[in-house]
């Protein structure tokens, strides 16, 4: 919980820097013809949309999910709405 609070206090660029330094990229997926990168920081999962879908560009959107159960529920809902 502290990590989520700490992470939200960072600027967008510092969030991305922190993710790349301390996080683990666990995958990418396509949503609405955009590439979404998912990172893990302990029990915090972060989805990032980058400009031009390039992870070397700046971030457009950052979404947070706490806990593996919430991530699974979210991905399951996303999967069901894709059909």
C-alpha cells in the first residue's frame, strides 16, 4: 500500500524511470489498436501507454492495480469485452 502511495506522488516521467529501474516488465498486449506495457513492482501492477507505442518515448497514460487478484479480475474483464 505504501508503494502505491509513493508511486502516485511521483511525476509521470519519474514513474516511468522508477518502473524501468525497479520494476519487471511482465508483458505487452494490444488494446484498441494500441500497445499496452504491463510492469510489476512487488504487488503493484502498472499498465503504461507510450506515445507512438514505443517504450522509449514518453508515457501518455499510467494505470495502477494493487495485487495479483485485482490484476487477474481486470484482465479477465478486458478479455471478455474483446469479443
